[in-house]
């Protein structure tokens, strides 16, 4: 066994060996009826760790995020954002509004361990594929409904998106400088945070089912997930006042802020405890401050007024040092400091590549790309990307034949009746221009059922 | 319109039929019974014992709290003087020396003290971990290993142990080793995740033009929930195979690793995004504006939604302008500012409630449209937390729990999420005294 701790950890956590290790959720089947971000990432977590994800889309429409890209940016006729949210999934297209379509979805739900949906509250119930209908034919099902405010209560039908949930939860008022513009949490935090909360809920339910054999309904409300992160409720209870936005100061940690360095970079600093504070003052040559009681006592240091004096001193010190100097002093002396990084730095970051949270992945259909990888490293059952997305309906034959034992003739009939379907000839939905579908063995799957 | 029918606005034609309405009324009743009543329900992991060791890092503290809400027996082990996180609190507000975040995340936990600087303390911890299923190590990477109770030592005799490591740069890679002495904070984790870089207005005067951090502990909460999802995944594997493992969460990597758009953007555009004020990078309008009487939030980004909005605002003239019709994206911020100026002018003419009602009614009417071409622009109040507390919906769902504590009296904390019909996470107690459970836990686990 290596002597050095970090050699040991590398030997067990290195993601480059992930392909040879087990998958925690192998054998778990997930029917993913969701679209855009919030629901799809619930299924994404499960898929990263080995579950079989069957994503059902509307023929010739598909997940809205396929065509709703950023800056009209497409990559090989696909939306790169959509690619990043839906790896390792099987893509089938069924029209739920036709009776036979509904039946097919129920047949798939019957054979699934988990169903994920993020339609408006009540819509899946109205279509006959909701929890009450699926649990009748599959009592052990774990059914997660994701919506803005939850499946019951006066606001249940109220519309939601990431930003709307941020507004209805109060979180929208907390970012920005006091007295100036309020800002949203970026890049759809209001979808991704509730999304991982939903995945956590499904994992909890899978554990419970493993112990008891019981399935259940999970009612995941976007706004409630955001409210779970807010200190305001207890703060209001104790002080009678609300917590307002505080710019770059974390009022719980002083000194704290984002400061400009001598070489015009931005550095974040936030001091969590007395030891770190003493280290920081030492490097600043401001040991004098610690001798005064209002600075030495943690709670006094956090009070308004005192906090400003300390932050001012840090601001002036940072302005006289380069980013490199500050980070190396932070490492030597043990206080939290970090560069404010940008997208391009993250994309090229060697550390993230080594961790596996950013991966260069070569896909059979799309070739090489750089993608967000697995956000949590695991020793025995590491997550992994196995394939990217596929055009709408790409796995129709593969799934319907293999799982439901439907014959080629029946599939042709379903196609004719428009119960199942494929992509429209639109960018975001169709295969990459160079790809030959006619010879693709999965798209033209001719095998039979595996009866599991 | 009568008030009753206004309350029941629905926004999909599939929800309007009498039969569906009846079914949904029944479903609602079923849910209130199933979700509203959590007494006597099962617990997800009440067979699991968790030892939490955190040093000034709320990522570990929150992860442990969530596992406790799912029913695990969570024992937080602190040094005799306490985890310094007890003093991390806004403006120094505290109850008997304990800060509000620590109180809020002490849900269902036991608190004991141990002096790991002494042989007796280390023996006790070793003995305690020997009887545990999950160890949360949110201390400095390599610290427990140096005490002889890290994963590589524990794993020799305990193949079923799950070891959850939480730290800024993780417990492996060259960078983790070279930066191991930099402690964790939410703000620095946000910075390393590239998050503040995206927020702010570069045209504002200094320092308001700086990158702006999120006003919640965005990195700590994301890290904590990822850590719990990972732990539950590892527990599921253990239930099937008996095998434990090490899990590694880097708080500096949580937001960027999970949200991932930063990486996608970097891959396709080969440059960083810059701050663009209140614009979104994909959608417009999608942001906060001011109505006559306060902030509103507007989301109307698809072409249909956008058209709906200009119809409601009686600004159909904008539809003729090719610049806005198909191409409302942030690659040309000045163009968007022109359009935004028009919107700002219009929004200022109405009260918040006027805009909310107009758009909701439009959405409900549009839902019945056969061609589904009317769109659904959404305007809501950008609520303050105090306003959120007045919303009846959260009371019906008990989204914010009121708990009782001998020193604090009654106070509010966010309730456990998500709602689950068979084994809901929930709050049993909140207590946070330093070493409060020493006697109980020392006795139960045979510690000295």
C-alpha cells in the first residue's frame, strides 16, 4: 500500500479505470417522461450510475431543449446543452394522447422500477399515466413527479420555470448589492438543485424499497428545494427582521468578499474561524487587530461596522498583491482563498479532467467532445458516460422489441398510426448530417425480446 | 369571472374536462392524506449509523443533517471546544453561543465531544467508527489518515464501511495534494466553480461591476445534496453486495460539475462568457424587472411566449421589428438593451398584481387554443422571504416547519425535502448543545 495518502486515494478513485468497475444501479430501469432540465437531470444521475433510462418523447417534437439552444449554437445538428443533460439514455418517441400510445407507456411503466416526470401538476394523471394509474399495475413503482410547487396545495397549477421558482421561493431577492439590482442564481440553479434533490429522493426510495419491498410517490417541488437552502426563516424568527442581500460579503464569515488583486484578477476570500483569521492577519501584518476585543471575538467581528473595517483592510491588502501571491499564502497559512474562474478555465482545467468532472468523450455517433462528467467520485461504483444523446425515436425498435416483445409488423403498424414516431427534419432533432441511419444496427434493431 | 373560478385557473387543455377535474380533486385529497400525514411512516435509513466529522465546513454539516432527516442515527463528533462552524452566523446572531446555520442544520443529530489530540480520544473515535456504517470526513484531506483512522486503515477491517470525504479540492489528484491546506468556504467554492464570474453588471461603477457571488450558500448546498445522493447510491450498492467504498466530493467542483453548462459553453465557444447584467445566456426576456410597485419576474422566451407578452403589453408594434422577432439572444447585448428599454417602460405602467393577473388569464385562455400557438408568457412577483411567508400554499404543505426548543422557543426552519408517501424525510428534533449527548452515546457505544 502506498505510503503517501494521496497516492493511495488516487489508486482507488482514479476515474480512468471506471469502465472496469461495477455499476451501482445496474438492473434498475427508469422510465423518463421528462423534458428540459429539471426532470432530465434526475434521470441523468441514475443513468450515470448504471440505471437503464428510457426517455420517452413526443414524435417530431421531442424535448423542447433539443431545439431551444443557446445563441443558435448547434453541434453536428444537435443541441450541445441537451447532449450534456441526457447521456446514457434510450430515446423512444410515443404519442401519449393516442390510446395505444398511453397503453405502450403503461406497459413500459409496468416493467420499470422508477418513473420520472416533470409536466404541469396533474397532467400525467389526466393522461392516465400518473401515479394512481401506474401504481395499480406496478405497486412497487417509485414514481417521482417534479413540478414547481408540488402536486397539491393552492399553487399546484401555477406555472414554473427555474426563474419563476426562484421568485416564488424568495431566493430571487438575495443576490446582488444592497440597494442595487437583484440577480438570479445562474445557469438554472433553480432546475439543477431541485433536480439533484429529486435524484436524492429516488435513491432514498430505492434504499427503502430494497429494505421493505415498498414503492412510493415522491412529490418534488422546485421552490421547496430552494427554500431548504435559505437562512431567512430562522433569521426572521430570531431577529424579527429579514436578511437582505449583501453583495459579495458573506455576513456569516468575516472577512469575506470578492476583491481585485494587484494584477487585476478577482479573488474570493472568506474566513471561517479564529485560527484562519489569525493566519490571515499574520500574512497581512495586521496582528494588531487581534488584540482588540471587537476583532478577536468571532461574534463581535461579524457585527456590522466591525465587519466593514476588517473587509476594508483585506481589500487594501489584496490590492497590493498578485493573485499568485495570495493563493500561495493561503496554501501556506491555511485560509480560504480562490480565484474567480471563468468557463474557459474550467473547460481546460487539468484538475477537473483528473477528477472526471470534465471529460473528453468519444461517442459512436457524434465523435469527440468535452462534457461535464461525474460530479461525485466513487471508488467501487464510479459513474461514467457511455453514450451521448440520439435523435428522436432512435431506440424505438430496440426498446419496443426487446422489452415489450413487439414484432416488426406491429411496429410498422404503430408507425402508420403515428403512435410512435421519429425526428422531424429540423436541426436539434435529426441525426448528424454525415450519419447513415439506414445501416445503423441499433436504429434498425432486428433482434427479439430478452423477456426480463 | 367569479373569484372561485379565478382560483382554479389551469394552463393546459388536458386539465379542463369535468372528468379530469373530478379525478384531480380526488387525487388532491389522496395526496393531502398521503403526504400531509408523516406520523407512523417508515424511515429510509434508520438502520444506518453515521459519524460526522466536520471542521468549519457546512457542506459536511448539511449532508449529515439530510441523512439524519432520512432517519439515520447521526452522531456529530466535535473537539472539546466545538466545531468552529458553531460561530458561522449572519451578523454574529447566536443563541447561547451557537449560530443560526448550525442550529438549522442540527436536525435529528446527536452531538458529542472527543479530544482527538489524546490517545483516549482517538481510541474512542476508532471504537465508534467501528460500529458505524458511514463516516463523513469534512476535515482537512489526510488529517484522519494521519491519526490512523482514515479510510485506508479503516477499510482493512471494515470492507462494508462507506467513507464520504468532502473538501475543497477533493482527496485525490495532484492539485488536491498541493492545495490540501486551503480550507473550505462556500464563497471560495463558488469562485472556483466559475459561478460569480457570470453575475453582475460590468457597466456599473466599481466595486459594483465586480463578479457577484450567489446570495445563498449555493456551493455548500449543492455539494451536500450531491454527497447525500452519492451516499445513498453507495448504500444501495452495499445492500445488494455488502461492499462499502470511498466517496469523494470536491466543493470547488460541485456546481460546475453538476450544472455543467460552463463546460458545454467552453467546448463549443472556446471562450468564457462575460457578465451581462440581468440578461440570461439562452433566453429573453428571462429576468427581473420593476413594476409600478416592486420587482416582477418575467419569463417569456419562446417566440410564442414573446408574442403573447407584447400582445398583453399592447406593444404589437415590436413584432414588426425583425431584430426582435427571431433573434433575441445575448450575442448582441446592445440590441437586447434596446428591446429591454421598451419592456421596462411598459412594465412600469402596471402594478405587480395587474401584470400577474393579465398573464395568467392569457395563459389559461391560450391553453384552450386548438393550435397551441398563443404561448404563455409568465409574470410573477419577485417575492421577498417575508412575502413568501404569507403564501397560504406553503402553510398547506408545511414547507416551512415550526419547531420548539427550550432556549429558542418556537422558530421556523425549512422542512425536509422531498415529500415522500411511504418514507418521508422529517424533523424529529433540533438540539445543538456542545457535548449534549456525551453520556447517552458514550454509554451506548462503550466509550470511555
